[in-house]
C-alpha cells in the first residue's frame, strides 16, 4: 500500500454512479451477501459484487487452490497454489475494499453452521460445484424458510443460465423436484432444470469430458465471468428493489458463442411435460456413456 494512502469508498466506486444513484451506492455498502463456494463462479461473484460496492459478505469453501483451477477461478494463480480458497478470496476482496466485512467459513457449510452462515444476510448466491446437491438443497430450503432471496447461475459452455428464487414464490425444491430420485437422476434433473433451453450442447466438441459418474465436466472462464455479470445485475435489482425480477419458474440462458438469449418458463418446474421429455433424452445421452 502506498505511503499516506487512505481508502475512500465514495471515490473507489464513483464510476458506478450514473447507472445507480449515490443513495443506492450507500445502500449497497450496508448489504450482506452469502456466497457458498469460492471456485469458478463463486470467486467471480465475490470480486464483481465487491467492485459493485457491496460492503459485507459471508463466504464458504473448505477447498484449496490447485493447478486444475487455473482456467477459470479468480483466485487460482501460482502464489495461491495449495492455499485455502475462502481465505485467499477474502484477501483479494479486501485488496479492493479494505473496509469490507467478511466472515469466512473455511470448513464449508453444513447443517450445523447453516443458520450462522445465513445470519443477517440480504441475499444468497450459489457458487457450489454443480455435482454438490445435498447441501445445496438444504441451503436453498433454509433460504426459503427464512425469506432470503437466492440466485443460482450455471456456467454452461460459453454462457450462463440463471434462476432466481424469491420469498413467497416457487421454491428450489418445487422447481427442480429432486425428491425420490437416485443421485444420478437428481444430477440430470438439476441440469435440465438449470438450462431448459440447452443452448450450449450443440458445440461441445469432446463429449467424453462430461462424466457424470466421475462428477467432472469442462468449464470456460467466459462462462464464469458471464455468470458473475448476470448474477450481480440480478443482485442489484433485488437489493435496491429496482427493476423487474423474473423468478422461478422463469429463467434465462445466454450463450455468447451462439449469440442467443432464451427466456424459459416451466410451470411446475421439472414436472412440466417438456421437462419430462428433456429428462428422458438427457438420461439416454448421459447414461449411454457409462
């Protein structure tokens, strides 16, 4: 830090003014957002929202950075190899705004600390790995019970698919309908629920890299950054109560490679007849690789 440097919040985020008012910027400073997962999308969410001027975060991740994270994760670099993701990302965010209030859950989140993780939170943002469904379901269920808005944005191909769950509206479970299904079928239902439009599928050049059994799949840095931009915009609308928020069963997918934006509407979520057909098709495609 330069000698005699004094951090000035208003000056640091003054270029936001114009698209938001000075009063709205002050309001963002007092907000608290919880983000579970500090990897590809979670880390990008934290940095983008910090630059937006959000003043407080609860962040969770039990993992450490490794070389395989370098293509997409904001905190992945040589100095951070084998360093805790939550702690590293908290430092990077503090380097943007040293006045941030950040609470780290460096052992991740579970049923025991879930209420503490969501305490005083204005918004929850999902940054968990795609294949982590058990605790994801519990977090969204608790948000629904507590009346906390929640957003999930999936990095798909070279684009993003976004779903928002608002208090008093359709819940995560009502949309995805995962109860009673095997773990593999739950993952497939989660995928088709996230991206009913499936814009990304046609340009996947190596299908062998999608391995549901091994819980691995390809990802791009562009998709993670698009997730962060879309999510931060949705967060701004929710936190400032400005702009229309289309929540589940509405969603959208934007694909930069195909230059397409598709809004989706799935009444009854995955129980919608279109989703039932999509589930059968996706199941055949995915299970045929096993």
